[in-house]
């Protein structure tokens, strides 16, 4: 199974590495070039029990971290069966709105690469109605229909720092069960 994981922070990196540990081929994409370089060198960017072991085991062996400007990212997206998006939206206190620009930018990239036959999974906390708006954008720009030509799931992140690896492996509806 091929997966593209957008966002390699505290939510996305554990997901990507657990997917790789489960036998998936994962391309991890992040806009932070320094983070991507660290990951390529098998350097852990934050403290999370079990993360270093998984990183050392899977970098270039099931998990390839990339910056969007690195070569073949469009090909990685095109060949993936699943696209997992775990990018930050920033904290917004009502009535402020979270910053969804990264999410919409990624959706634009996915439309360009082609999403027919793919499952897109959002692993980010979003305002009510965002999933429906994203599906509507995809359908209008591509002519494809969700549930027939592509699939969409919203599985908000719910892991606790310091227990991400353990929880991602054991919580119901974990991505390792796709």
C-alpha cells in the first residue's frame, strides 16, 4: 500500500512511521526543509517515546521524507492509494478562524496530481463544515464524485504527546487499520 503523508510534525510523523512499520510505503511531505533534512539524516525532531527507533528503522526503507520542491513529489502523490493530511491550522479563539490555507493548498496539489481512485484522510482539527467544503471544491474542479471516484475521511487527531506511538497503534479507527 502506498501512502503520501502531508505534515511531519507531532501528529503526522508518528502516523507516517507507524504506517511504514505496518508495511506501507510512505512518502512524507513537509514544507519545513530543515525538518525534512533532519528526518533524512534519521535525526529525531522532538521527544516521543519509540519515535527514534521507528525513524532509524524506516527512513529510506518504507518511509521517504521530502520537501514539496524535491523531485518526484507529484509522481509520489499520483502513485499513492491514500493521502493523509495532518497539517497545522493554528490556534484560533472564537470568533477568529483557523488558517486553512495549507489545507487548501494541498488539496490544489492533489487535484493537479490526480485523485481518481484515492482515499484522502484529514487528520487535523477543523471547523464544522470544512470537510464538506473541501469535497465540494474537489468535485467542482475535477468533475469527480466522492464515494464513487475518490473517497474522503475525516479522522481528527486525538493523540497525546509522549504517547503518540502507543495510542496510534491502539486507538480505534487508527490509520494502521486501512
